[in-house]
């Protein structure tokens, strides 16, 4: 019994105490890791990406998020979706690029999907007006998305 008391005072002993300490340390480290968020630009949390396809539905996002308007398109015809006037309020939503994904990249002339990305830069409301056109030849196809950016919670 005296040997066990001495081992407990000096930190040496059967190894059970060390094993318990190792388990507690591992659990604590694992818990901290699980609570950490992926870091995005400027050290903040990684912004969520949200896609919207229906101009009849409001686009509601939080400040700092990147959102995407998703539209069917066939650029082989020369007609593509573009932002037109009135431009969105740059204090609310800023263009962040676009990309096209073919439904079948193996075939020429196949349609696909246009992804128009925007950053929600500040609280407020704005409209994003899109038109399908070929250079200076508009088709008359026009869509308007109503965008509301709310305050980020943190």
C-alpha cells in the first residue's frame, strides 16, 4: 500500500494513471478539433455556397456567403446568360465569376448549365437581372432574381 501511495505522489506507478491521463488528453484534443471550423478568407469560417435556380423564389443569403444562380444554357448557339442593367447594388452583391458545365463534354453543340457566382458583401436588398443574348442580339429572355442579404451571425 505504501508503494502505491509513493507512486501516486511521484507520478510513477502502474501506468493506469498515465493511461487515464492520455485518454482525457486525447478526448480534450479531439473535442477541440471537432469544434474548430474550416478557415476561409481573412481567417473567418468558410462561406457556405448556395445555389438558386428559380427567379420566382427569393434569394436569401447571409453576408459573407457566396451564392450561385444556376441556368440552363447552350453556348454553342452563341446565346449566353449575362448580367444586364440595372446592375446589382455593389454594396450588397458583387459578381464573383461564372462557369459553364456541358451535359456531355464528349459531344460538340450540347447544352449544359451556366453557374453565375456572386458574393454577398453587405446587408440589404438588390435585384440581379439576367438576359440571354448573343453579343448585341438579345433574345428577349430575361430573368430577375430578388436578393436579400442578412447579417452574418457570429
